[in-house]
């Protein structure tokens, strides 16, 4: 079965950096767009970043210039490098996979377009 396993979350001071990883198994990774979303209690899960199967990224305005999404198809892994972290970045971060086709530009920003989800990893940014 498909599994997405996030890692790399933790506690960091404002201005610091973290790198999240999401290891995928049970799917043909190169056919999937991958996304990162985040959620805080009482709020809807929100889009952070996505990357197409061909490597084209998309970002939420709130993280543009601070976060970088990348993927390694040989390792079936997607990454989220988070720099200049702010307390408002505190959330549970989720990895997700959306079926596209190899080499496409498809990188959805709506959570409803994703087929598989990980369990999430907590990121806490202290002020």
C-alpha cells in the first residue's frame, strides 16, 4: 500500500531553519506531484508548496522566498527546506501525493486534489 512518511520536524527559534523529508513507497513516485500542507488546531489544512513530477514548484505567498521544495526521484523523497522561520509557521506539516504523469507541470494547490497523505510532523517555532 502507499505510504508517505514525514520526518525532520522539531522545535526551532525564530529565524532558524528546518528541513522536512517525506519518503514515499508503494507508488510510482515519478508519476506523482508532491505537496506540503500545514494545519494548526481549529483551522483548515493549508497549502504550503508543491512540486510537479517534472520538478516545477509552486508556493503559497506566505512562504515564498523562505521555503524551497525539491524532490529526488531516485530516492522517492520530497523535501521542504524552511529558512527564516517565523512563529506563525508553527503547525503540523503534511506531505501529500497527487497522481499526474511523468514529466508534467501538474502541481495542485488544493488539498482536495491529492490522493495520499502522510501522518504529519510537528514544527514549532519559538519567538
